[in-house]
């Protein structure tokens, strides 16, 4: 058997760090959904549902909180959640819009989390719930995603940067986004702060595995561990 010399040992020790797996700093760290004290929904007529993966971990809508403060809806999550009033529906050509204010960017999380508008809600609250949402991050990025039989993504797995999306100056600082989703003829568009950031053929979102229709309930959606106030939620005909 050949014995390792001192020089062999030193060489192996020098090489060891380079054999370690590479880090991937672009991937945010995992973060568990908290439970909000005094959670639940106290706004008359409103209801909500947490995401399927949150349900699997034992979370319910009681672990997040929706209240009304004057003319604003105040949401604190908790598990990722979708909120709606069943009387809020839109059909045909329309635009649903609201303003989202994150008073203290990233105050409940270690990396940016999104919030935004959803439209085309069908079978809401059930296992077959379907909807499309556009959500902004205070870091200047956005996503367009949905739920059909399974979750689906319209603009890729990662958030997309766009100059129209406002950026917070730093953690704990306020940031505001005006978000709108529109159905216009054969197009579905997301606008943020007055600029169209994404546009899709209706046939790309009303399809097998995606939406049943662009008609349906509209409301608001939040990732886990966020705190946001929402004003001006409403619909106009196009």
C-alpha cells in the first residue's frame, strides 16, 4: 500500500474547497408561512382560501388576516392566500384595478414577496378553483400566474423585471403599486403603474390546464408573509 506523504495531504486539503457544491445565491432562502395572531376575515361579504400547498402543511385562512380600515382593505399573511367577495364579478371586456401599498417593504420576510389582482375566478373555494393573477414585488419585478387543475405560469418560473414596477428604497420603506388586469377582445393584459407589462392571447390563458373562461369573480392575492393595504378595488367595462 502506498503511504501518503505530507505533500500529498497538503495538496488534497488545498483542493477540498473546490470540490464543494456551488452556491446558488439567486435562489431565495426557504421561508415558512407564519400564523397571524387574531387571524381570519372580518370584512362583511368577503371570503378567502389559502393555497393547496399551504393546506397540506395544515394552514387555513384563519392563519392570515383580512380587515377593513376606513376605505382600505388590510391584509397580513400568513400562508399565501386569495381573497374575494362573491358579488364582485366581471364579464366580457373589462379592467379590474386596485392600488397596493406595502407600508414596510419586507417587514415580515427575508426576501421580496408579491401581491396583486386576480380575475376569471371560477368554482371559487373548491378543489377545482381557477383564476389568473398579476402580482408585483417591491423589488421592481412581477409575475403572471394562475390556478387551473394545477398551478400554471404565464411569464416563466422567475419574476420578470420591468421599469414600470416601483422599487422600495430598502427594507422597511414604503412602496406602492397600481395593478390592473384587463380583458380586451382576444387579449388579456396586465398593467402596473399605468404601463402594460404583459399581454397574452386569450386562447393562451383559456385552455386545457388553465382557465375555464375570462368571466368570473375578481379579487386580490398575496404571497405568504406579507402586509399590504389595498384601495380602489373595482371594475370598469372596456
